[in-house]
C-alpha cells in the first residue's frame, strides 16, 4: 500500500482519500459476569465472539464512514479461558481494504477487575466486513494507510489471508460443480 493512496468510487467520479490505521482503531471493554458463563463456569466463547464482532463492526463503520456488515470471521482463536470477574478488552483495527471490503484484526485481552496485574491475550480473530449503502449494495471504502511497521506487516498478512479465502472459495465451487455434473 502507498501513503495517500486513493481509489475510484464505484460509479462515481469522486476519489476516496486513504485513512491511517489509527483513524478507526478502537477498544471495547466489558466486565464478565455470571450471565456470561458456559457449563464449565468460564465465559462462553459466543459471548467473546459477540464482543469481537461488535468491536470489529465499530471499526469497519468508522473506517468506511457508514454501514458495514460482517461477511466472514476467520481464525477465531481462544488462547486462554476467560473467567467471571475478568475485565475483557477487545482491540480492533482495519488491517487491509479492498474496493468495498475490509479485514479487521482483533486482539482480546483479559485482566482481573480487582488486580493491578497486566492484561494477557486470551484470543484473536480476523473478520471481513463489506461496506453497504442504504439499499444493502456494496459501496467503496477508503484505502487503509498503515502507519507503523507492525501495521504494514498486518496488511501483508491480511493480503495472504484474502488470497487463501478466495482460493478456498474457488476450490469449493469447482468441487461442487464437478459433483453436480457427475450426478447428471
């Protein structure tokens, strides 16, 4: 990606200026309670996934300056259990942008609400969002401008994940087409 990069809005003459990674980065914090637990007494993975989707959605909406919907969630990893009383911090940022889609990277950290120990990473995820207009049709998004070496690395890794997603989708479609042809 190039600093100051612009893209042509679909069907429009206006160009969208790039936005730095920091422009939409956000942190969502939430304290875990008994209502968040699973049968093992730890916080249910679905609760964490909802927080991840909420934070990523806020980042995608900020970056695209409008509605954005979750298209996919990749690589949701649960590294450590989260317990009742943990203060969970969900940190999200745009890693990569296409014409109308964005990859948002999310780190999930947890710390005890009543201790001064550092937060530890308990999860991570990558989500793809599509920016949509009022009719639910895709709309152009500004390119993301990585600001640090870490941001540049995250952008490069996002491009690899995108390549893998597209290859997997293509392989599945080809397999289904072959199976359909064999059934005829």
